[in-house]
């Protein structure tokens, strides 16, 4: 009898978890993606899944950049950012540029969306041959004048966390490009590839999906080469922001006669600390339980999204309590 009484008292004393199994709508703003291109398509697709699962939900997209997205959720200007990598996580936590102050504790991890964002390190064959360049080591040694198409620093993952670190691992920096007489075409990958096509850039460093149709098309107009290198050195660069080196297989593009090394990044959805457990739980649940529809959004999600991989957390950032609750219920984390 006493045991039963103690059990009842303990049950009454324990904090009750709110029941999130209903279909009540949620309100959320998702940011981090530019106004056009695949990232926006991805965000709009994910939001549509959530709205269908929870009818009446006001889940909207707010254009931004990967770096700006983390700042927005930390400041409460948005709820989720969908394009974060280890680069944004570390720089934001530590308050390193482009962030002006540490944001640690103001955002947390929700889910891994995919882990196959590959940085493309391309150069025109004409420029490579005229400067005697085939590899990163050649660039470091010969210091060639180049017109470099690269993203802006407020997209840290495709600048600071990728090309900048690879340059550092080979003994030079982004600032050396100008010292060698070169210049920059700053912008997203579409802008950079347009510059290559139009003869306004010699070298391209940005993220694209592997076997990208646009890269193949451009290669038919201007012969391209992949900047060669040593995988171990690339791994040294990738380690800085919890990424990894990988090899782009021979034949991925017509001009690739062997496997070439690059930085492979993971991309995650983060939430601001102000976002309720219910909103995050329901967003995670909707995505997790509609795996095929999420994959059908296309791009990197098609080839790399999986419900079983959503809880993978390479940067070991604290999970948002709403996400953690769902993952524990499903046995995805202990």
C-alpha cells in the first residue's frame, strides 16, 4: 500500500510533458537561404511538408544567407535557419567574423539535412596551361594572377570553411590573390559560373551538387579542369570546421580523368533558443515521417536525406529540447 502511495506521489510531483501528438498548427519562419536557387527550393519544400501535416500552420520563408541566418535565429528575427554547417556553428559560437560577438547558447541543433555538399575547385584549362598550374601546390609555388569567382564572406561555409582553409593548408591566403595581381568575382555559385562562361573569371571555388548539369554545360563551352591536390592536406583543412575530405570520382564530369580531392560538408537545420519545444518537435516530426516526400524535393535531399541520419550532429552542438524529445522517442539518440 505504501509503495502504491509513494508511486502516486512521485507521479504527481514529476513534471508532465505536454502532448504534442495533436494536429494543431504551428507558426515559424525559416531563413538562411538566398532569394533564389536550390536552398530556397529546399526550404519551401520542407515548409510545405510541415504545413500539410499541420493544416493551418503559418510556416514561411525569409531570404537571408547562411551566416545571416544564424544571426537571425540568435536575435529572434527568425525561428529556424536551414543552411548551417560546421563553419557557421563554430564562428557564431566563438564570435569570429562575420559574427561580431559570441552567440553561444542562443541557438541549438535540430537536424542534419544532408552531408553531401561538395566544394567545387575548378579552373579553365586555358588559364591552367598558361600558368603551368595543375594543383594547389602549383598555385602556392607559382603565385599566378587569377580572377577568382568565389562567394562572399557572409556565406562562411563556401568561403571561410572551404576555400580559405584549403588555401591556408597550402601556405597562402585569400588575401594573397590580390597581392599576386588577381581579382575577385564575389557572389553565389550561379554568379561564379556565369563569370567563367563569360570569360570574366579563371578559377571557380563554390558549392554545387556533384555531376551538376550546369557545370557540364559550361565545360562544353570553356574547357575546365579540377584543381588537384593531396587528400591528407585537404583533410587538414576540412577538420577545422568538422567537415571531411572526400574524392570526387573519375568521370563525374567529362574533364575528370581520375578521382580528385575536395571538402565535403554537412548541412543542418538550427533553431533559436526562443523557439518553443512544440514548434521544433512538430517540424522535426513532420520531416522525419515524410522521408520520401522530402527526398522528392530533389537536389542534395534526394541523394542524402534520411530520417535515420537526421540526429547526426558532427559539431556536437546541443540539441534543441523539442528535437531531442522526438529523437529519444524514436530511439535515434539515447
